[in-house]
C-alpha cells in the first residue's frame, strides 16, 4: 500500500470526512511531510471507492459548493488494520535489530568509561 | 474533525479574500479548464467536489491562479483516469489477448530489429554491407570475424536488442509503471526518428511503430506480461516455439533471400492448418489464435513477399479481431477463466 493511501484511510478512521478535510488531516498525521494535491487525492479516493474500501457517507452543499463526505467501510477497516499490523511488525523487527546493533557497537568499543575514570591507555 | 493543521478550517473552504470575486471567478474558470482534462464520467462524479477543494486550497495559500505543480498534478491525474477508464471499460477477452501480446510482441520487435538491412549493414561497417543474397547463418559468423571493425556496431546491437525487451523484463519484475514509461520512451524516440527521416530499427516503419504503439497500449490496458505468461503457461510457450520459428524462417527467406530455403506462403498456410489439425483441442486453438496477434507483424512480411502492399497493414487488424472474438466466445462458454490450460 502506498503511503498516501494509508494516510487517507487513517484520516477516515477518525470518522467521515470530505476532500479538503482529508487533505488537511493527512498533512497533520504526517506532520506536514505528505501534502496531497487534489488530483492525487481524488485518484486515490476513486480507486478506494472502486475497491470497496471507502464509501460516500453523505453530501452537503456549503457556500454553493458540493461537499461529499467519505467513510471507511468494513473492508477498508480490515485493509487498514492489516497494513498497520504489517508496519508494526516491520517496525518491531527494525527496532530489535537496531538495539542489537547498538549493543554490538558498545561491546566492540569496550565498556563505557565511568565519569571521572582515567581512559584506557593512560594518555588524554 | 481531526487534522486541521495550519490550513483554514475545512468547514469554510472556498472563501477567497473579500472583494476579490473577479479573481475568484477567474481562478474557478482556470480550474474548470484543467478539470476538463478528466473523462466525462469522472467529471460528473468528482468535478464539483474537486473544484471546492481546489478553491479552498487556493484560498489557504492566497493563490490567484493554479500553480505549475497543481496544474501538472491535475493533468497527470486526468490522463491516468482516462487510461484507467479505457482499461476498466475493455472486454476481458481483449485485455487477455493484449496481455499475451505485451509479453510476446517485444520478442518480435527484437526479431524485426535483427533482420533490418540497415542494421546488418551497420554491423558490417567498413565491410561493404551484406545485402544482395546472404546466408543468414553467415551473419553470426561475420559478427566474430569483423568484431574489431564494428565495436560501435556491437554496442548498438546490445542496446537496440535489449531496449524492446526492457518493458517485459520490468513488468515481470513487478515494475509495471517503469515498464510503461520505458515503452513510451521507445515509441516516442522511434516516432522522432521516423519523422526526421532517420532510419529506424526495422525496415517496415509503420509496422514497427504499430507494434510499439500496441505494445504500449497493451501494457497500459491489460494486466501485462505477468498475466500473459499465466495465460499461456510454460507449456503453451513451448508449443508456440515451432510456429514462431517457422514464421521467422519465412521472413528470412522473404527478406534476406537466402537461396537455401524454399519456404513459401503455401508452405506456411499448410503448416498452420496442419498444426491446428494436430493440436485439435480448445486449448491449442486458443493458443494458436492468441499467437496470431503478436505474430501478425510477420504476416506483413509474407504479404510483402506476396507483392500485396495494400493489404500489408490490414493483416494484423484482421487477425487481432479473429483472436478477440474467439477468445471472448471461449470466455463466455467456460467460466471461470483463469488460465488457458484450465479452460481447455
């Protein structure tokens, strides 16, 4: 799953939202790293709707403009849940390996000197 | 509602600065022009909604006209929507036929490059060329003999031979978008070459470009070479080899004029009938018909050998249509259709 798709589904996991709401929510979730453009957003929404991952919740007219709210379907919830679990699993492995790597680095360099202790070798 | 960020509230999109209604109207007109790039169905579903989002975004950024990135994003998304509309609106039988085509056509393109007279001449640069009746087996011999004199030819050989196969290899490696991009570049470059009057990689310019164009369409519309491979199956590929080999031999005889070969169009027709008769099963017939699509460019050569240039470019279309109708009929009769082998 591509990151924009994941973020859109995550945005909709908070409840039904319209296009602009999804855009701002995605920017917020990704801490501003991902800023969807309208073309990309609606390409993704159209695909997710075809897949049955999302559906139209309701429509409103605000200031003369159509506003369509989308919601996550049970199928979309399952897809997001599976993807989140997959990412969690990968992150867990990465964290464990990084911890091991850090341990090996410390062992290779020798024990960390205590504060105030003379360094091994004697010269400073 | 979550995710407001620094942008204005989603509850108030589309509000441009007061007193700027003319600018807003102009901006809306520009956006509408960009949205016109989308297919009609897509527009009727999303255009008004997208316009609201675009106007809200412009309002948030204080823009009075669509930015370059926004414009490119809209046009790119619109083109993708159009291509997807073609893909989803296409009969599955066509998509499957095109999937097979996307796998096999590059092999024939490679063969077309190999047999191009200019290319053979180029390889023999400084040796006076080899046209005028040649033993095709001697070509391999000459590569070895004149290698020191045609290093550039060898480099060209490797590049030109590898290029048409690149989309297939990329697709098989699940890099479909890159495969489409490469196929588009190859077609564009060939078009430029042809329009500038340069020699292209094959002697039949129109047939070669048609092959590349259909290959690009096949990559976009169908599920690509992976699906093609699944449809044909390894056994199917093995069954097709003798047929393709026969066509290549006929092509060599017709174009290079190797006197040792005595194949002619009657032999080809008899061979095809014989093969269809021998393999008298639904699977074999479907395989045979599916292979007429990618093999059709070679029929062009047979037609040319026959001296009927007017029919040259009609043959692929007719054969493709036959393959389409037979494939569709088989699909309707036999459900589900996962592989050709399973439905025979």
